[in-house]
């Protein structure tokens, strides 16, 4: 873990309220796809939870920049992100987190809700770029189709890599896209994939309530807790 300064270079709008922010670090950084960083806007008061928050990397390693993504709100932290100007210097503490793929992982299921997709994006991009043969299934839940962040990237990767399968489900509207599912990820939903669950390592990303619910459902279906990893996203 280290603290580094990085210059803001650009933002990329993903949905109406989700934006990615790209930074070029002073020195090369190393992180593992699935990890996150702490953005430190208040350097004088490191305990300021309103301005010093955690964001997952949403890109592969080895680029000239690194990217983090946030669902923007009316918070002071989101406001600071919105007001970033090109070449603004920002302090980061990184890398953080251990919710990453193991070296021997061969089959994995990601369950993600909303902004919880960000670490999965980092892992998927790395998997595609390095042409890994890991058997990946992603169940991604959103309120509406318009809320699907990184939709183009997900479509492109699933088409380009036969080992990546993406299952979209919408909660607040009937999908118009063929193959999309409608409804929350509940016990009946996961039961459709029950036989497959036991063959995979399971990673769950999203708001705390969703993460806890998914962990409970998986264990109720008989998945061993040791095969489940999870990361909760606070403050969104």
C-alpha cells in the first residue's frame, strides 16, 4: 500500500448518474483487478469520511492512466469529483482490498448490483486483454436498461470471448432487449443456476443490503461460505 499523487485527465459518462474519472499517476502503480483505492480530498483530516472515500478501479492494469468510477449524488465528495479540472492533482492511497481472483481460479460467478459492477469491469477487461480462459458468468442487476453502466464494454467482451457469459436482470421495467431477465435476484432466480453454483467461486459486489442478501441466498442453496467472497459499497 502506498500514497501517490495523480493528475486528473478526463471523465467518461457511463449513465445519467455514473461517471468514470481517469488519472495519470506520478509514478507507476501496481494493483490487482478487483482492488480499490481511497481518494483523499481532505489531506489535513484523514478521518473526514465525507471527502475521503473508497472507489474501485474500473480498468485493467498496465495503462498510462488508472480509472475509478462513481455513482454521483448530492454529496460533497461527488461535488468534488464533478469540479475536477484537467491536471488537478489528487492524493490516493492504494491498492486496497483482497476481493480478487485466485491464481488457480478456473470457474467464477460474479453477482453485481448497480455500481457494484466496477471491480468486475477491471477483472473482465484484464481477462480479455490477457486472453485468459477462466470460465466467467456474470449476473448483473439494475433498475432499468438505462442504468446499465459499461454496457457497450460488457456486450463487446461477451461477444469476443466465448468464456464470458453475462446475464442482465432488470428490477423496475420489463426489458426490451432479447435475453434480458425481469425481476430481483432472489432464491428462485439463483435456483435456475443451482447446479452451476457449486462448480464456481462466487464473488458478490454491491450495496451492503444486496451483498448480505446474496450471501444468505447462496448459503441457503448449499454453497460453502469459503467459496463466497464479497465487497460492499458504502456511501452511494
